[in-house]
């Protein structure tokens, strides 16, 4: 509403330009696009925004628009990005976790202790659901940095037969029981503050003991003083010690069929979502935001997810063996160079030399030597 000339498409292209070029201010974005005006005309940009136009659009246009754009792109490329065959166990493994992005202004309530003057930094927490074999989020929602993580686990809806791995910060016994009733396997760590009742001691095979499994117990998690059925969770407790690091961990799961070492291996795969968070923070300008409002911050995060998804599609389509950071750097350096993208990703030097040779053939030489 009230964005008459600066359309949603132009808004998205402007943000992608800012993200790929690692712009940290509105002036960098607007002057950079004007400088490359002739080279981005093919994108259909009719109006190149000024700072006030870009800032007003970040405040007025809802972040849900960019959320829908990301989800449509994800739906289109989900099967292409998957590294496993349909029906495989890896295809049904989902990881849920959150990361906090610090803000320089107190836009959203930050986490941690306040400063001596009573103020604290702002912070936005991104709750992300990712399918393990795709390496991109299939769901994301935001909250202030100081918000409790527990209530966001309720938003996760998965098909029956899936496996969900999450951190122990998402402790909600009613959700644990709901996932069990839906036929979903969940795996997490034992909460620090807990009350449990031992039901049965399960036998551990010698091979699993050599791999680090100490105990396999069947328990009921929850307090005895509450009569509500949602406050108690029948589950399985796995005590594990890493043979290499010597660190002891305790996992809980509702699946009584899989082996205890499989539970530990599934939880180890949770590190994949930490790699995703690290990739986003390193390759997208999320240290500096191009707006002070909550809506502008969410728009920039959604556009960063869109940029990350597009680069993942390019990387896989070209069978590129580069690291993701190298690919991001090359795109930033050659974003305005007219090249065949797949050929460039396969062999940048050859693509650039071929471009130079074509330019030399089209040069017109003067009949007279320069004076």
C-alpha cells in the first residue's frame, strides 16, 4: 500500500543487489544501482529507487510477501536440491533450531544482561526447520531475542514417519506427546532441569558399547505432582560417551525400535543446521541492516534466504566443487559481467578469456595511427 512505482519485483531485485554486493548502507545500494543502470536494464527495472523510496518500502511492504516468494522458490527447487532418493531415511530427517542475530539498535528485545545504563542491544531470533538432505530452510519464523524457544516447536508440522531432531531448549512435553501421536520420531538431549521415573533397563550390545553407548533405559519424563497427562512423556534415555572427545551426553527419544547408536548419530547430524547459520552470517550482510523497523529487518532476512537458495541452485546445477564462500565472492565480483553462468562456474579463467577474445574480434581499428 502506497508503494505505487516501486513494485515488489523491483524491491526484491534491489535487495538481492545489496546482498550479492555486500552493501551495508542505503547510499551504497542506490548509487551502486544507478552506476550499473545500463547493465541491469535487462532485469526489467523501470524505476531505480532513491534512499527515501527504498526506506519507505521497507517500512510499508509486509515481510509476508517475501516469505511467500521464498516458500514458492523452495517448493520449485526442493526436489532438485535433495541429495537423497524419495523414501530414504535421510529424506525424512528434519532439524529444528534457532540462531540469534544481534542488532545495534533496540528494535527487538535482546537477550542477555543489560548494560550499565539499563539499555541492551536489540536481537532477533530466527527459528528454522531444515530437511537434512536439502541444506536450505523449509520453514522459518522470527521472535525477539529474549523470547522463549518453546512455543515455536508447536508450529512444526511434519508427515507421519518423519524424524525430528532439535536442541534441549525446545522443552514442551505436550508437543512431545503430540509428535508421538502423529507418528513422528523426535530426538533431543535430556533437559538440565528434569524429573524422571525409571521403567526398564534395556540391554546394550557389545558393539554399541564399543561405539560409546553406556546405557539404554526406558523412562517416564515429567513430574509426579501433576495429574495432567501432558506433563508426562514416556520415552527412552540413551547415555552416550564420545570415544574421541570423552564428552558424556544423554539423549531422549520416543522411538523404541532404532538402535541406541543410531540415536546418537541422528543427533550428531544436527550440526548441519549450525553450518547453515554460519553460512548465512558469513556471506550475507546481516551485521548491518538497511532499515530500523522490525518489518525491514525481517524483509532483509527473507531476501538473504532467497539469495542463499539461488546460490545453492547455481552451485548444484553447475556441479561446482567450490566452497560456498568462494562462489559468493565470485558472484559479487562478476555480478555485472556478461558471462554464461554455468561455463563461468565450471572454469572462470576460460570463460573470461573467451569473452576477451570475442571483444577483440569486434573491435574496429582506425585507418590512421593516433597522433
